[in-house]
């Protein structure tokens, strides 16, 4: 990867990039509201989400979208996007994924531009594809010349960083503890990336986190919420 692509990736995955991730706890608020996640539980919970949800789900869709965009196979990209949308069982998760995806897509079009981003924007605008966050990010990375391995690793790290930051905002850990959890998640991030990189078709996109789905459903109906997920 050349320096220009690296710098573009750093900008895209930086927390200052207006993606909307700041509004998400990625399900953690629901666990806390249900009394299922104390400070000691956070490393294991993050590892489980990486292994059973984000890795085989969003990260896998990102890799498949990256490959499809790089090859100009838009039918295959749409198939991956629709599959990811289908395996997100809760309304708030589906809504958040497309809302943040479209926000990234709009900003990327203004900042980076290029035919790849423009093509995806047209497909989303026409209603041909949902525009999930992971698919948008994979496509933008492909357009910027970021290799798929670096793209998926960077996005998985961005997820874990956002997740631990939400724990800080909810007062469950301090900044130093959050950084320790994030560093400890590196092996899980690597395993999730390897799972995603092994994918060959949209049918490889899946998730199996029944408890996370239950607390997310309860979170949708919570009287007070700091986060949208």
C-alpha cells in the first residue's frame, strides 16, 4: 500500500471522520441496562462480538464488497449488501448500519470522490442496495487503493475502539482501562479479519449472537437511551 492510500485510510477510519459511530454503543448500552455487563465482563464480551457477529458479519461483507468493487462486479456487491442487511435481526441495528453507511458515503463522495464511490452512491440512491456501513467502507477503501487485508483490519479496529469508547462514556471504565481492553482485543481482531478474508460468497456472511439480539430488542424500547444502539 502506498503512502497516499495509507493516509486516506487513516482519515477514513479516524474517530473525527463524520461517520456517526459516535452515536452507537454497538449493543453495549443494552447489556448494561439489562445488568449483564460489568467492567470485568467487557473484554470477554468484546471478544465474543468480534468472533460471532462483527467478524463473520460486517467484516466479511466489507471484504466481499471490497473485492466486488475492485473488480467492478456490482451485482456481487449488491448481493453482499443485501445479505448483511438480512442477517441484522433488529430494527435499530439495521437502521444504524444504513444511516452511518450513507453518512460515510456522502462524506466520502465530497472528500475523496472517484468513480467507485460515485457508482455505489447511485445504487443506494436508486434503492438498488441498502448501503450498510461495512459495505460502504469496503467500497471506499477499494476506490482509495487500500488492500482488503488492511481495510478489514482497520475497520475492525475502528469498531473495537468505538465500542470501548462507549464504555467510557457510560462510566463503566476509565480511559486507561479502555485502552487496555482495546489492546487486549488485538488477537481477536486478527482472528476476525482472518475469518472475513476467507469468505468466498455472500452466504459466508452470518452472525450468531442471540443474547445480543435480545438486549438490542429491549434497548429499542428503553425509556432513556444515550446511544441509538
